[in-house]
């Protein structure tokens, strides 16, 4: 994944669909966004999904939709999480919903109404069917899988779209774009020294206003977010390489050992050495 905070999916098919079956280590994936609509379906564990500041609990065998452009993060509880992850391109969505800007998908387990439950269960069963196809690994698995995903999309459009809120003000649109700009900036530069001044300058704010703006819209301070992004990269490097912890820490922008250890344990519940030993 070349850019995990503004994600670009290079493996999307010509139709506009990407399906992945992931087995990933539990942990925290910091706030990010992408143009594709995302469908998540955990197979064996639970997760917390934060979407634009609201935390949702996603349990195994439940399905959740994240709209195109929504800023979100994931926090998984299982040491190894297996999930189906589907991305549907904005181009494909526009093909079936030319007026997509007037609607949004609302398919979150805790918000499913009694009237929607039968259709929601049907969609979850189709996601299960995708898993069975993957296990069978037949020659037509991609064709069959894309057919099922189109059926899922059709039901989502029919039963789980709602009219967008009244026209969003130009200031709200600008705020969202500024958030995306600062998220992308942090992803590109996290391994370098970054200050509050750098973030404020990028958005054309004073440091004081930038701090208030970021905390209001993201729910944490800019420096907290920056450190979480760095920690997430360090976490993966600890699992994937034998590079000494100090070198990984410094290569990812941390210069304060005490702050690094404190932040790492707060997020993952274990020390870097424990992660390296594969304890969780």
C-alpha cells in the first residue's frame, strides 16, 4: 500500500471493483480517506471503526459501508483479524447513481432499522458467499465474485441510501478539503521533523487557530495524530523487519524515546519489544 492515509487502489478491476481477503495483525490504522466506497466484513474478530469522529463497533459477520471521501480509522482487537474488504470506484458508483452527490450510503450495523434488517441480513449472507468462493478458488471466482458484489451494491442503493443533509455550506466543504490536505501532508512527511507551524502554514492559519481547528474536526491534537501515524508505521516495521527498534523509531520521525514508548504502549497495549517478540 503506497499511501495509507490518502489511499489509491491500483488493483481495481476494469469494472471498478477491488476485493481483498486480508489476514492482518490487530492494531490501529490511523485516520485516512480515499475516493472509493469501502465495504468491510470481518470474519473472525471485532473492530472499532471511527468515521468522521463517530466510533462504531463492528462485530464479526457484520457488514459496514464507508462512503467515498469519508475520513476514517480502524482499531482491531484480535491479534490476527481476517476480513473481506471491498472497494468500489467512484466511476462505477456514478455509472449507477449519476446523482450520487445527493445521496449517501447508510449501512452501519447499530443503525439498521427493523424494516432494513431482512435486506441487511441478505447482504451479509452474500458477503459470506464471497468467502466460500475464495476458499473454493474456482477458475471463475473473479467473475462470480464481481457478480455478487454488484448484487450487494444494488441492494445498498435500493435500501440503504439516504438523502444527503441539506446543502453543505461552502465553509464546511472547505474544512473537509483542508482536513484531507493535512492528512495527506502528514502521510508524505511523517518521517521528517514536522511542527505545528508547518501544519498551520499549509492551511494558512495561525498556530492557535490551527490547533483549535484540528482538534474540533479530528478529535485529537495535531501532534497526537502525527505521532499515531508514525507509530503505525513503526508497528508494521517491527513485525516485518529485524531492524533495531531505535533505528526504526528514528527513521519514522521519533526523536524522543520516552514519548515513543509511552505513545506506542497507549495505542497497542504492549511495548515495542513485546511486539517484536510476537507476544500479542
